């Protein structure tokens, strides 16, 4: 995670701390190359890195939901980089 994105995650953490009813859904994404097993590990590594930054900046574990999604031609648009972590803010 580069410094720019780390700062964005730190800012997000500060907002989540102020909104106790928010939950963050983190989805680790991969491209379609490699085996399913290897891609699941990559997806887990991606969302874990984001999760750790959020936890280290005060977000409670109970406010984080994690998952993974492996890319295929059905869920990736042309030109889109499937290698990422998507973050959704959910309100209770």
C-alpha cells in the first residue's frame, strides 16, 4: 500500500471512529490469472493489509467485514484493474 492510499485509509479510519454505526466491508479482488487457491491467498493478503491499517488507526474489529472475489469475464469491465480492495461503508 503506497503512502497516498495509506493516508486515505487513515482518514477513513478517523471517520469510522466518529460513526459508531458504520461497518466497513472489505473485498479483496484478484485478476483471473493463476489458480483459485493462489488467488484466494492473494485476495486475503490484500484485504488483510487494509484491515490492519484500519485496526492500527482505531477502527474496531467488529466494524470490519471481509471477503474476497476472484475476477472473471463476468465481473470485470474492460480496462478495469481487478487487483484491488473494494471498501463499502454500511450503516446499521
